[in-house]
């Protein structure tokens, strides 16, 4: 387990809220709460809410029956005040009292709409904005400990991909292969499998196909995109493409172009390079090979406590990369009714260039049918 300085994160969030002109941050269960205090509270209809005020001490509002869980979490070890409420009490009024006089508050990006509206009713006239303008700025710049946790996650999913060829055989269904992969994801160090895509033959033309009862056939190209969450709370995400026998010369040529595009996009990563430039390099490379119209999604997404978070590697995002930013680089091509392919690695922006966390070969993996 890599150490996390939650006290420093809380202090940074408090200072960030002040700079953003917010009088408070209200953080309900989800990735932001886990990031700030390490409390993996279950999202329930009962309100749990971390209240952070610039220059003040944080308070965790929680149902009385959840006090023991809160105290047993890292949040309890931080000495944060815990204000509990009984079943017949109004927790939203309690939060409103803690932020009395506030003019603008930031709400957790993943807060349930019912809670947003209840807080609005409890604090009439208070401007509500998303807390992401503060928390996302922190979360997308990974500390060395977070990079180490992401490396552990990448190593674990690498081990799963190393076992995939043995699962592929003519007659096996995507669903059967996917079930085996999900079990391997847990066996190799994740607490859960977050997603398993096994897209064979024409199903490979759908980037988020997942699995079906289609049986694998000789000559199929098979896109396998898998990921999970580790015991440290950080996510893995890796795509490799396999072929069950010979997929044909046209496919092999297209795959070679994809491999070159993914490598070119990775190579351009370094501090100061705009996110959209990485996307542009991948897109231009595939376009030169006649595959540009078949690359139908962004080149990548940030990763950390969530599989998809900032920064996004997409046209229009002029944000400059910084050391510690972690994201996928995953160009692909998708030919409707025929086949698809994708290569995905998790990459960290290092001081001198890209640090590629996934280490499995990027060649098309040919499996005997």
C-alpha cells in the first residue's frame, strides 16, 4: 500500500476553494470523498457529506448508524469532526447550518440529483456549482504514490492479458471468454472487474460492445479491452487486439497503421504539449493511412480513482500536459459490419517524456484457431 497524505489533500482543497471564490465544498460519497479522506462510503439515500470551508476545519456529516464506519476509515484517523444525525432529523438543514452565510458552494460532481435539490432547498439563494473546478485540478495531477498505485494496477492487468490467448478458441463464445477474464482480473490483484469487452469479428466495429453469445470463428480479429479497480482504489485499463488465425492482408495492413499511430501519439507526450496535440498526432497518422473516418472516438481519457476522469485527450482540449498527469492513449479503427482494432496503454507524463505503464507487446497477437 502506497502512503497517502490526506491532511495535505484537505488543506489543498480548502485553499483551492478559496481561490475559486467558493465558501464551501460539499462532498458526498464517491471518488472525490475517497480522494480527500479515504472514506469509501456506500452511496445511500441517507446523506453523508464532507463539508470543507476555506480557512476552517472540515466536518463530516453522517447518519448516526454510519458513525462507526466513518471512524474506522482513514477519515476517522484524521481527527475530522463527525456530526451525526438521527433518522428523524434533517441532515440538509445540518449542512446548511455548517455553511451559514455562504454565497457559493461547490457540490461533488457525482452527487445525486435528489441531494443537490435538497441542499438547494436547505440553502435558498446560495449559488451551486460543481466542485470539480477545485477537486479535478488536484486529482488529475498524480503524486508519486498515485503513479506507483497506477503502475501496480497496470502490472495486474498486464498479467491478465498475458493469459488471454489461452482462452481464445473456435467455438467459445465472447461471453464465456469474458467470464474467464473477469475471474482473472480479480485473481490478479483487483477487488473487482469494472468492464470486460470481448468483441470478435464484426462486433469489433463497436468500441463498447462488451460481450455476446457470438461464437469465435477462425480468422476473427478480437478486441479485448479490460479493466478493474485494485485494493488501493486505482483503476486499470488496457486494450490489446488478438486474431484467431489469419485475419487477412487488408486487416494486417490496417493494424500496422494503427500500431504506428499509437506509438506516434505516445512519443509526443511531454510537459507543455496540449492534450489535443496528442489526439491530433494519432488522428493524422491514421488519416494518412486512409483510416481517419473509422477512428470514431477521442484518443484518450485520464485515469486514477475512476477509469474515466480528466484530462481528456481530445480535440478542443488545449490544456497543457504536466508531469504526473495519467491518461490512456487508445486510437482504433472500426469498419462497420467487418472488424475493428484498438491498442490502449496507460501513459504518465514524465519530466522528459512519456512513461508507459502497460508493458505487454502491442503487436497483433496471433492465436492458433
